[in-house]
C-alpha cells in the first residue's frame, strides 16, 4: 500500500486516479499536521503553498516522488530532491488551452476597447464614438516563442483570418509550412506585426526582450501583449513608448512585480490588465491535478512518467557513474543552443571510450534538454526531451564509436541547421572535471562554466591584443583565455571566461574589429 500525502488543496475530481487505485492510501493534510508521520509517505502532492525544502525532504525518508499540480516548480528544491533520489514531476501542458484562450481574449478586448467601454456604460454613459476599435481580420500577428501555447494561439488567429508571423529559433521551414505560419527573424516580427505577443520562458536572454531598442523597431501604433512571464517586456521602456504614442495599446496578464500596486502602467487608459489569470480556469485547475495524479500513480506502479523535472530514479552506483556525463551533456547542449542561433533539423551524438559503456540514452536526453530548455515555454528534461524535440521537428540520433580520439572518454555532437552546422567535443577527466576539447574542427581546451565569450577571427598578429585592450579599457577582468587554430594565418577561435556577463555596448565594440568574424556570448 503506497502512502500519498496531498499537502495543498486539490479537487476530489482531480485526485480521482489516485482515489480509485486499490494500492494507494491518500492523506489530505498540511505538512505540519502529520509531522510525526512524514517518514511513512511514498509520494507528496503540492500546489504552490507548500515549500518542499531540503529539510522537509530529509524528514520524509520514504519519499520517492513529488508531484506539483501546476507548471512551475519554484517551491521545490529540485537539486536536493535529485541528490536524495526523489523524482519531481509537474503538469507542463495542463494550462496550455486556458493561457492561449486568455491571450486571444486579451487581444480581442484590446483592439475593441471592451474593458474601457464596459466601465463607461457602467458609469451610465453611452459614448459609442469614443470606443471605435479595429478588426483582427487581415491583421498581422507576431508570435515570439512557438511552443504549445504559441501553437494553439496561432490556430485561433488563423481562424480569424490573421496572418501569423513567428519567431522561434527552433521553428524549421517544414514545420512552419505544415502549421500555416511564416517563420521570421525577430527583426521581421518587429517591423511587420500589427500585434505582438510573447510566449517564451523568462531567461537571461529573454528578460527585457521587448525593451527600448526593440520596441522602437516596431510599427507605430503596434499593440503588445504579455500573458507569459513578467519581465519579458521592459516596463520602463514600455511606459516611454506609451507616453509618446508609438504603442497604441497593451494587454498584460503578468508584471515584473506582482501585484503591480505602484506601476505607472495602471494609469494609462490604453493598457488593459488581469491579475495573472492565464491558468485560472476550472478546466485548467482540474487538468493539472488530474495530470499529476496520473503521473504519480504511473510512477508508483513502476510505469514511465513523461513530465519529470530531474533524473529518474537510479541506483546509487549507476547515478554516480552517469552524473558527470549527464552534467557535461547538458552543458554541451546549452553551448550549442547559444552558438547555433537558427532552426535546427538534426542533432547527432557520438560516444567514445568509457562513457560508451554506460546507459548513454540518459546522457543524450540530458544533452537535448540543455539544448532545448532555454527556448521552450515549458520544462524540458531528459524524460521528455525526445518528445519535445520531435514536436519541434528536430531528429536526433546517438552512435557508439570505436574511434580513438585520444581521450579516455569523449562525447561529440554534430548539429545541422537550415543554413549551417556546428560541432563540439567534450570529455570528463577524473579529478579535473568537465572539458570542452573541440569546436568546429578547432582543438581547444576550456572548462564549460560561468560567463564565456566565443570569438571566431583571423589568425593575425594583434587581434588577441586588441580584444584584451578593449576589455581592459572597460575594466573587465579575463579569468581564462584559450585559443585554437587549424593553420597559421587562417581562421582561429578564442574562448574567454569572465566573472560577470558582458554588456551589449562592449560586444558591439568588439564586433567592429576588421579581423573578427563572429562573436557569441555563452552563459552557463
């Protein structure tokens, strides 16, 4: 008999899969109410109220799985759970439809001034001329981020006769054609969209994505919508463009600080808002509870789960062997994702040496997760990475090779895009850790951690010196520098590491050098 603690309020209907199971006993109480019995529970179900800390995990000595009835896992110490062999799952697509529908409702309300007209009529006014709106039919909708929610929104927009433009680094031409949307660059989205909506995760790269520079590139009279994450639209920059009339209207379900009690945005008549309601439907709340209940039941019955956040349960011995390569694979995938900024069709992974003797499928999916996670609007992990890649039209393969690379173990990755390819090699050296030892046929040796700057340049005297001088002039201290070349005077690369991230002004300055071919910042 499995003991399941449901520590936060969940509907009886949502828990039905577990309630119907003959081998499961459910206790619906808060953690503090069962303090003396915490060691008995095999599974823990929470929403956002209960904080699953390392201390709580330590007290729940029989715990095997934590289920979060929702999308995020901010209230769960995932690292501590992984170290203790506890699987963490969530409900990544339970609110897809509700958020897509809410975004569409916000868009329609925005262009037709529905909230403002409602307030006017409630105030006993009948001023029809003050609320002349616009039709969605024939308008261009720019969608930034094309995961589950973006895809559902596109279906609805096309049904209304809108032209759908999409920016997503992983959207291939074939998938765009099948769905009936046009894949574009971010510049095309900004320049040609009548309405722009964002559906990306909030990362270092997407924070302030629609800021002072990018909003300035949009059409005059553009409408902006954010029902994804607060902070993707820079609120201070947005205020400036509302004041000068460049932005015609804004719909916000999320804010940088919630609730936005002191936000100047609330003072604008052409800004409509809701209090983070994207997932707030009865159906969505039921869906997430049902989904996580089914997943927990599957896990307790020994069946595979598809929404794990961390490593699946492994023996301690196997976990210790795989862990270094699991982490290396995730970092290699992350590096490729940040260097290969275009749609990708295929990812081929090759294993040599001692790593090839392990269960490489876990490492492959870890690498895929590292590649996909920064660009997908839901959690990606080694359990669902293959499925997410397939949804994005990306094929992947793994191969065991008998080649001798000169390293005791070696992982090689080849990524093929629409217009170019990218290769990277990595190894794990006992007592020294992770190393990247090759990029695009260049031999190099650096530790994949921290803030990195990847520069492709001509192998000419003075190039490295000029880079160093600019960094020195900007008071930037270089932690490490590694260089690689194929032949004297040809193309070369350098990889520099720093203690903090570099600003765009500095990057633009380096890009202006004649002998520098390309620059990429990499944050790990």
